[in-house]
C-alpha cells in the first residue's frame, strides 16, 4: 500500500469510528497488590453525542485485591477535546456530598457497575478522558484510571427545527385541516441563545440554520385557551431532518369542565395551630372526572397551611367528581410555624388528573391573618422609561406618594414617597402582612403584592414595583 493510500485509509477509518456506536472498554493490567486494589472499566454506549445531550456511561469497578475496599469513590479528568460535565448527583453514589466520606464498600474480588450521566456544553472536538476510581488506603493507586473516548457532534449551523401546533377540535386524535393554532409563541433555546417566532395561520413554524445540538422548544400564549402537556420539550437537532415536522398537540383546559373554590372554616389562628379548610369542586361537564388530585404549595415558599389531603393527595388514586355535580372536601390543617412573622398563612392549590397540565387546571388561592406583629418595610415604584423590562438607574420615582393597602379590608396602613438618592420610601410600624401598592395617577403593572414581614434584617431587602401612568 502506498503512503497516500494509507493516509486515505486512515482518514476513512477515523470517520467510521466516529459515527459508529461506541462501546469502549479498557481494563488496567497491573498485577493485584496486597490489600484493597480498585480498578475500573468504562463503557460508552452510542454516540457521537450532541451538545446538551445526556451521555450515559457504565463504569464497572472491581476490587482485584485481597481485602475489602472502603470509601470507594471516583472522579473525572479531561485528557483532550470536549469536556464532559458530570454533576455530583449523576455519579450514582460514587461522589459523596462535599466534605463527606464515601460510604461505598467493595469486597475482595467483587465488581459493581454504576451508571453515570454527563453532558457536553462546549465543543472542542471528540472527547478523551479518564474516570479515576479509588478507595481508602488503595494498595495500588497507579492502576485506577479507566480511559474512554466519545465522539462529539460539531455544532455547525445546518439544523432545522419546525413543526405545527394544533388543537384536536373534533376529538379524533389526528391533525385535520383547520386545527392548526395560529399566533402561538414559539421559543427555541440552547444555552444562553434563543430564537423566537410565532405560528402562522396553519399553526406551523420553522427555525433554520440552527446549531446541531439539543434545543428546547417552548410554547406560550396559545390562542383560545388551549394548553399543552409540556410547555417546553428538548429535541435533538442533528441535521438529519428528524426535527423538521414536529407535532405539538394541544388539549382543552380542565377549567372548561371543572371549577374550584376555597373557604376557611375557622376564624382564629396561631402559629402551629389548627385551621379549617374546605374545597368545593364542581363538574359542569357531561362526563365524570376521575383521578382528581390537589397540587398545593408548588412554589415551596411562604407560610403555607400544612394539609393532609386524603382522597385528593397526589400519592393516592384521586377523587371522582360526577358529571353535573359538586363535591366538598373538608380538612383540618396546621398553620405554618412562622406564619405570625408574615402576618398571614395561605393556601394555594390546583386540581387535576395530569401533573403535566397544571396550567389548565382550576386553581384556588387565599389567606387569613395570623397574629398581631408589627414591622417596618421599604420599597420603591418605577416607570420603565426605556421599555427594557428592568428597573434601571433614574427610573425610580422620587417625591411621588404611594400607599400600602390591605387587600382584605381596603384599609391604608401607610403612605410615603420615594426619597433621593435611591427613591426608596419607608413604612414604619405597620402590621405584618401582604399589601397592594396604590399610587394616585399611576397603575401597578403586575398583580404582585408586597409582603411586610417581621424578621431579622436578612429578609427585609425591600421591594420594587413597576407602574405606568394611569
């Protein structure tokens, strides 16, 4: 074979190796030592991988020594090319919490396989790396490196992502003429870069010249109240055309058929004390609704009432609400232990049978007063003069009085004006609680309420509310 032919053959072999399914396994060959001696092999299944795509690795750890290996752990090191990022939670127990010893052990002669998951975020060519394993007092640490190589797809701008958003108006499960949803907002995102468009009259959209990588597709503002099961999906844009005709089926929201209401059945409340809560669910449709559950306190923040939801609990089978009927669900819950520092405790729940469709579920939200603590708070109002959606220097209003109003009673608890140089207004000795901001000549842009909490300085960071001239 000539030198030129050899070079051509080598190039072809490299291309074939990069595109074929990779199952690479390397085993240390050093002789076992006295005591614990941990070695490993790495197996990479599939590839090459896109940026942002989950990369599965199988790491088999073997103790070839004659004593138990304790505190077994592993870590990653890049040799060359793209860096594979593996979060501590994706090491299958081989990386203990920071600063803590490993609790994994491996008997003499035993093996165990771990499933790791990594992601490439930046492209620097195919990846070569080692996974190093070890144990406490490993007798032979020089055979602990398990080498591996993974093909990584270069993110050239040759990808297409397009599809249709549709609502199954006739309920036959297929996309028919006229079912495309026009005007839906579509955002394609990868890392810090976003592309945005809206669906046309036929419900279709298209992004071209995308980098070959994993892209998220988010759907927002669907017309006519339609909702989708996933507000955002990930798709492998690899240039093959597999993402050129995506179908995003929208469904009618559960609120078309189910409504909900909330009332508190007790009037006096203290921290950690009992509180009565009653939900009423009404099915105005012609079919029974089964498997209805309550999703409460999804944000995990604030002084939420603690409830044992019984039949409506997400760990159960859910409740049935018959067609044309209402059902009442009454509970005795517990007031949050720190509710009096907020001045209130609240309930915020949604109801439905499919966790992924919470945006189309009926919701309830209300609160009741707890305690009589008083506090100070401060804040400012601003006009977004440059329209960038943020509060910038010079946009806070000074000298403009505004008030805090109790949304339950309508009482004004304090009025102040922003002071130079930072435009903050200070409200002293007011009841802890939640308040609406009102200002003569201005309208608050959002429905956010101010929370004045009686606590140490770290939670009194102030607040800023956007307004527009009325």
